[in-house]
């Protein structure tokens, strides 16, 4: 199997199951025009994220790593009226593009966009003492995943889901001697789950338009 095959299969699935959306297409165009990296979820991956949020009956969502707002729009659309997505972005330019995209998608009223390093913003969210989050999506710098996951556990409740993207790193996650700090961050996160009786977790490899990677799904017990 080649990457061309993976891409063709993704296109087949998306053409039949995730039809083109003018707003989301415009969001991707806006993000590209603004110079943002092309690292957002593929449409079929974003649809899965939205489905999981709906299955949770989620009314409070947390996203760590906003980028241009693409995955955030999918999440915000899963929320009922009165629901809230808190999304954290460290890059001011990315945050401004995301804000415009949230407004374009008519979901800005559901979104609380926090600007700043997640290591600073997450403790501030905890100090606010709001209701726990029903689902957390972690899609930020991988070397800091153990820290973000620790905060996600503090900010959720039994039954909440924590989804962590990009955990396969084109297979390098299995290389203990890797010098890549992002790989080592993912390895520390995965290793920390072993024997942790607070959670039940699994991880899946994926191939498609975003190459070879995967994600972890953790349920808080």
C-alpha cells in the first residue's frame, strides 16, 4: 500500500460520508492564505471527533491547540444551545485567524478562545472552578502532552473522554532511542497510562491524507 492509496481511500470516504461544506472549505482557504501550517484534522477525522462529542452528550468541551479553528468548529457544532468550547492557542496570529473563522462559521458565541501558553492557561481555567469538561481534545506541542494530560485529568469527571492526536509520529513512537522531543513526549504520555487505575485507554494507528499517524482515546473512570 502506498500513500497515494491512503489518500484515494480518504477521498472516497469523505466524498460519500463527509460532504463538502462551503464554510469549512472557506476556513481552510483562509487558514492557508494566512500562512498557517496544513496540520489540521482531515474531514473524516474531524467528523469522528464531532461524533464522539455528541455521543458524550457534551456541553463543555476543551481544546488544547486551536490553530485556525477548523477542529474547533466541528466541536462547537456538536454543542447544544448554551454549550461552551474553551480552546487554547499560544500563537496570537493563529488565534486571530481562528477568531475570524469561528465568526465565519457562526459559532463564535459558543467559543471561549484563550490566548497564551497552555501551561499557563490551564491552571487559570482550573482556578476559575467551572464545571468539568465532558471531552478534551489535545492537539498541541507533543513534548508537553504529559503536562496537558495531567491538567485534562484535573479538569474532567468520571466518564469524560480525553483524545490526544498525533501519537504515532510515523511510527517513531516505538523507537525508544529517538532524539525527537515530540516523540519522547508522546512516549512518556503513553507509558504513564500503563497501570493508571484512573483511566481506561487505547490508541489507534491511522493512514490517509494526513499521512501515517494516530490518536489515543482515554476515558476517565
